[in-house]
């Protein structure tokens, strides 16, 4: 799952709650913070990921460029 998928889930949940403000209150964050996530100004994190029962991980993948460093 990527950040775009998380944002899509948040849009669906905000619609179900009636507004971004209502969802933000339910999550325990400000409406401004939730809006920043939805508008790609910052990445989903903290309470938002916890509310969705998600955690962020980082993966490094070997490029196939012929070098084995």
C-alpha cells in the first residue's frame, strides 16, 4: 500500500463521517493536519496511521544495473 491508497481510504472515511473535520476529530488530529495529508502537503503518519491500523515501512530494492555493491 502506498500513500495514495491511504489518502483514498481517508477520503472514503471522511465522506462516511460527513466531513474531514468530523473524521479529524474522531482520529484525534486537527482538520488542518488531515487536510495537509489529503492535499499531499505531508505524508500520513502518527495517529492517522494508527487509526487505520497501519504502520509505515521503508524498503530498499536492488537495482538491476549490473553492479553488486
